[in-house]
C-alpha cells in the first residue's frame, strides 16, 4: 500500500485529484473494462474442451475432393469477422464472415456473435455467401 500523509487537508487534496483523474479518464476506464470483458470471454472459450469434429463422409461410390465449406478452420461459437469492401469508385459494402472464411481478404476485424447479429440486421451489411454466418447464428436475413 502507498505511503499516505497523516493530515486531513493533504488527504483531501489527494482525494480531489484522484476523483478528477477518474472523471477525466472515464472513457479510458470504460474501454478497458470492455476490453477486459472480451479477454475474459476469449479465455473462457479457450479453456473449453474442443468440440468433437464431425467428419465429412463421401456417399458410396463418390470420388474426388470433399466439398469446400469456405472455411480454413471450423468456426468457434462467437467467432466472426467484419470486412469493409471499398473501392476508390464505390462506397463499398460491409460483409460479415465466420472467422477463418477464405473469402475474407485484407484485415477483417474480429467481432463477437452478438455484434455479428446486430450488424446483419442493418441495411447495407451483408453476410458472406460462402461461409453464411447468418445460418451459424440461427438468423434469416432474407
């Protein structure tokens, strides 16, 4: 614990200073609290045992490669990405992907499942037709 003065006037000055700092930094505190919550959720997901993978089986007599799902790895619950699709001559669209979708290019931003749901009901925001995050989220965005 920090060494504090014994007299009330200096303690009042310190307290007033700390209260001003807390008020002035409320935005930073809110951001850090939200970031802490995201890290705690990610830690919870990371510590869960991995779900058993279903194998993709071929029909009897079928040959050739298995069909692609568009995902380079199976998505985890709550693991999504949002991508701005902008070209110099058009305002672009916003596309939501399941994490790991091969169609996501550039630097898509990671988002939670609740954020993906909220985005997918907004006009101008589309789900990726390859990985279909709306189906994984149990949504019908038609």
